[in-house]
C-alpha cells in the first residue's frame, strides 16, 4: 500500500464516525435540520406523449440532498422505469407504441415548511433531463427531453435519522407551462425512505 492510500484510509477512518454519528444541527427556528440526506424508493411515472393516451410504469428512484437553509433543500433526483409500456394512439388506424423510460434526472429546489418536528411539507421546482425509447414494431428511437419541474411533497420523520417521503412531480418536457394540452407533460409519484446525516 503506497503512502497516498494510507493517508486516504486514515482520513476516512477519522472522518466517517463523525459523519455517521453526528447529531442534527438545530436551526434558528428551533427545528432540527440536517446537513444532508440520501434516499431510495419507488417511482411511478405517468407517460404523456402527444397524440397518445396516457400510460403508467413502475421503477426505482434515488436521491441526494443538502439542507441549505432551514426552509430550503437542494436535491438531485434520479429515476428509471422497468420494461416497455404499451401506449395506445388517440387516432384510429395509427399504431400504438411501446415506451421505456431509461432514466430521468432532476436538480430541484425544495421549499419546505415544517409546522411540527415530525412533519414537513415542500414545494419543488427545478430542471430535468429525460431519456426514453419509443418502439414501433422493431424500430426503436431514442428521445431526449429537458424541461421545468413542478411538484409538491410531504415527509414524516419517524426517527431523528430516518424519514418517509412522498412527492408528486410534473416534468414539462420543453413546454415550459404551455397550456394547450396536458399531453406535453410527464409526471411521477415517488415514495422514498431517506437517511439524514
């Protein structure tokens, strides 16, 4: 083992107990806040394509967040959905397509309100980048979309370190609040278990 590896190992052994065992910071509002959090959970996207009926899928999500202020979190959210979902056309005679969401990543600002220690509410906004596949017969096409994210959620702090969070997010897909049709948006419901440190 060379010297650099020994230094990294020594620093890691010294820092890790502090990180994992550290107590939450008490905010100026008297509500416990945390330096960061990670989470994993269930992702349920609702697929919206122009000219097609809506469809649903199942997937997983992971997130990393930082409690920047007592009322503001910065969060990175990534999700993927499993398998292809058949989406029927709204026009008779037009073939249905199969859609698979490869991944969806979003950078979020989460504006929080915590009326009591165990419960918090949030309003979310940010930007996302989505990659999905559309398949008609044997022809597969990849599409990439970016857009505005709008959402809301609630969290239940079951212990000082763990919380269960549910949120719903809408991905505008280049439309930026265009109101002529709801087919321009995808959305997703998420249920995650989060660890706060």
